[in-house]
C-alpha cells in the first residue's frame, strides 16, 4: 500500500528534506523556484507602487549579489522613464536571464535578507517590477562578471515623484545617525538612503546615462592588462563595468554602452572620451561634501589658517588615485608596465605626492 502524503512529508522531513519542502523546482546552478507557500511566508503581498520602489528592489538585488559598486543611470523622455542598474556582483548565468524574472525564482534559498525595507529573497521583486513596468530585463550578465538590468516604465501607470532633480538634506536622527531628513522621496533620495544604510558594504553612483558611463570608465577596475586587450576576441567577454573602461575610442565606447543597456550618440561618446563629461562622485561623497547638508552654518574661510598646510578629504584622495591609475595606462601600454596596487596619494604641507608601485617584470 502506498504511503499517504502526510507519511511522505514526514519521511522527507526526517531525512533532512526541509529544503525540498520549500522548493517547487530546482533550476540548476543554485537557482530554485519556491513553492507558493514559501514565497508567501517571505511576504507574498508585495507591490511595486512607484518607480522608486522598483529602484530600491534593484539596489537590494545588487547588494545581495555581493556588489561592491552599483551604478544607477536614469533618464526620462516624455512619460517614459528608463532605469539601468550596473553592478560588479556575482552575475547571473545566461540561461537564467529570463527565468529570474518569473515569480518565486530566487538564488537565496538560505539567505533571506531582512533590512529596513522588509524581507528580500522570496523571488518576487523582479517579477513585481516586470508586472508594473513596460519592459524589464537582464541586458548582460554572467558568473563573476556583474549584471546590467534595464527597466522602462510609463509614468502614467507607474508614477514617480514630480521633482527628480533635488538632492535630499541630511541630518542626524534620534539615534545619532546620519539620515535623509528633508527633500522629495525621489530616485536620488532612494539611492542616498540605500547608500547610508549600506555604508561600508557598497558604493552607489547616480546620474544620467552619459554621467554613469563617464564614471564607470574612470572608476571601474580593469581585470586584464592593457596589452592583453589586444588578444580579446570581443570586449563583451569582459565584466560589465570593465567594458566601458576598456573601450579605446568613441565608437567602441558607444558600442559597449549599448551592450549594457545604455543608449547614447557617438557625439556624446566623443565628449566622454575627451573628458568633457566628468566622472561623478558616489552619492555618499556628494552628501559629505555638503550637497544636501541640512542647516549647514555658513562660515568664512580663514586664509591665514588654511595656508599652513593642505588638508584633503579621504574621499577626494581616493578619487584622485583612481584618476591617476587610469592615466597611468598610457605608460603601461607603451612600456609594458603593470601596477601592483592602486596609486598612493599623500597630501601634506604644500605638496601632493603620488606613488606608483610597479609589479615585478616577468
């Protein structure tokens, strides 16, 4: 006589099959489709009510994928809002690009993340975005190469804040922590609040597509030597962010930007290559430098005091180091040099010193 369903459930549980009771289907490579009951347990009633909701879900996805750097590019034309989020996280296998957009598909069976925005990891965030947007999809991703995801929404059906250009003002909350205390709850504030919450975990950059391309080009790490780029069949074999940095000229930069979901003209690409469009600081650095600082007291600069010694903010030293690393590529390519680490920048007195440590030659 066949055992009853209750007997079967008990047998699976007794054999350590708790995962089996939560999973409807194993999709391979660490991805599963959760059972409806498990998805509901992880908070079934979830709605993406505005474009800011969609962005916070994308940011959380990048964080949970182990991203250290997240770039958010956004633009609006008429009623259409485009969001492109690039990261250097673990990436998604190509055969999972469509399936991760389905309901209850997740790679987080044992790593549900609870944060200030609720439960994350029940396989419903991307599905909810797809249900509410005109289009959403993985533009490019592969294991170890990060992810580019693009969302296009209609502001008449998925609303957004009217003011999408104002930065929030930050202050100290009742717990003595920095937080956004004023300003519209727009896309910028969403990035700022996420960056404040995840300080030390990941950096977030925000801007127009052209600004984000310029920023990734200046800041993204290049995983191969300059001389090895010549041996690549295609830059698309590089990580998502590294492609923008590796592009040699405006035409190639435009091609690589399109390959990660960022549309732009070749004229704009020329402006980026020539340095007309500057790289952006991270949203935390922009807040720290006073953009959005609540009730900052105005003060006059004491020139006699300030000329005693140059003091440079650590974030500025870090940014300058990255610029120096990028410019060092000229010597690296001509003389087959390789840096052993990031350039060290030291500011003291009336001097700024940059040190380039070279890796031993073969």
